[in-house]
C-alpha cells in the first residue's frame, strides 16, 4: 500500500489571536493543536505527509503555517489565505505563488455574509492570477454554496478548485436530495475535485457506513477516481470521532466505492492536484 497524504489538516495556537470563528463555545477544539498531537494516530493509519489548510483570514497565519512547513518534512504543502479585495491582491498572490510550500489559497467564503462574494467583479483579478500561477483554490463551502462553486468553476475554467468536505452534505438529517443534485452539476466541471473529508462531522447520529456510504457512492459516480482526495479535517474531526475511527471507516468506503483506485484517493490525486507530481516521493508504506 502506498503511503497516505492527508490533504486536510489544521494546526493552531490560540495565543496568535486571529481565529475569529474559534471561540470557547467550541470547547472540544478550543485549545492549541500541533502535528505532534495527532501524528502517532496518523502514522498508524498509514499517513506519511499532510497538507495544512488555513484556519484564519490573515496573512500572518499563512506565514505561520509556511514557517512550520519549512522545518517539518511531514508537511507537503500549505493552503493559505490572501485578501482578494486588497489593492495589492494580484501582487500578493504572485508573491505567495513563488513561496516554497504554498500550494493553494482558501478564502473563507462560508463565513461571509454575501454567499456570492466570490463571484463579484472586484475579486476577479485575484482569481485570474490564481489561474495563471497554478495555485489551487480550496472551496470553503456548505451545501447552499455548491451552486456558487459551480458558477465559479464555469467562469474560471483554468482555475483548479477543490471542494472542501464534499460541500458538507447534511448527512445528519438525511435530507440530501438537493446536495445530490447540486454535486452532479458541479462535478460536470472538469476543473473541480472534491475532498473526501469532514463527513463524520456532518453525520451526527447517522455516522454508519450506510449513511456516509451514500455520500461516498455519489462522489464516486460523479467525480470518478481521479478527482476525489482523502483528508481528515483534524482536529475539527475530534468533535465527532477519533482519527483512527475516520481512517478506518474511510478505508472501508474507499475500498467499496473506488475498487482498484485506493491509492489514487489516498494520495496520488492530492499529489497531482496540489503538488504537481505523482507523489512518488511519499514512498511506500
């Protein structure tokens, strides 16, 4: 088995003070997290490297993550943040694209009051620059934003987009018909991939293989084996289960719905889409 690349992890230090969404009400994750906290479990699950994803809408946090990546071989890349509305957004994206370790950007669109913010003309220069530099746009999404991501992908066909957490399907309620239809339309855009991550957090009491499997089956049917990327969403994952629980469940579902393509989901797709290579340097497990 080829070693896994966990394509969606976070680390944070509360003392940094720019995690606006992270409040004491989220008691389970309102503390510092570093890679060493999870790495024994990640290694047991066959993970060799990871991609860190921003958790704060600040340039300072991106610098923090890049500083970690520069000194830790476990970190394959960083998905950072840039102010797309800033007067120097184009220059800043070009500068960031040249930085060692930066593989993508994630505007936190699900936290903004305007659901169509990403489609406004004032952010178009930033998106054009991302297309030109090859940076991946991580789609910070929720179910109602899936059509927005579709519009974005259609407008910027050269922009590689990775939908985070499969758009957070409402597994807990079972009311997934709209999500199923919207994902079918989104997946018709060839520049869009999706992360097989965050599903346990959305499942609530419906965390069994059957309920989550319905979601994975649809992703497999729509995106195929080359546009689905595995990740954990640790430490947010810990609000719903352990790293080992998600690793085990996702292994079963990947084997069931992507037979013969397990290594593509577990590492090769992320290596190709984010790192521009086949991922061979990740080695064998």
